[in-house]
């Protein structure tokens, strides 16, 4: 069964200040949008879930 939906990806500080967000179709992988979210951040450390990690390490 197929569903059409959306995902939101949010870049936020630990105290929940939102810095950036992207809304995409649900079929787009998290890993593909991680670079766009992090493009202009100046934070030296970023915490992410497994789906956002780069597998080419």
C-alpha cells in the first residue's frame, strides 16, 4: 500500500531554538537533507539520529 506524505527536518539548539527547517516528501531520505540543514550552521558539534548520518565514513 502506498501513502503520500511529508516529513519535516528541523535543526534546533538543545534549548529548542529552531535554526533551520526543511519540508520534503516522505520519500526523500533524511541523509539527503542533512547537508542542506547544516549548510550555514556555525555549531562545532551536531547530534543526529542514525538516518541522518553519512554512510560514506
